[in-house]
C-alpha cells in the first residue's frame, strides 16, 4: 500500500510547538522529502534555517484565494 501525504514540496507549513501559541509558530517551505521526513527552509523569522521534520511535527498553512 502506498501512503500519500497531505504535504508536497513547495507547501508552506508551520512547525508545531506545544509551548507556543499557534500564532507564534515559525513558517517554512517544504523543499524536499525523504524517508518520511520533510526538509524545511525558513521563510520568516529565520530564512537561513533548514532542518528535517516528520509529518506529525508540521501543519499545512491554508491559503485563501481572493476573488
């Protein structure tokens, strides 16, 4: 069985931090995927920060399109 993730390269995500309010979570872009880990690159507070995270450590940011 093939597991299809809800995340894709290019998605904007936030890293879940249970010690912070969700409005304080850092924002990242998924730049790679390997062995159930996602490579995240910072885009707000730390644009040079890059690290690997599992899917249960991140959440997708919903982008609402304006019409």
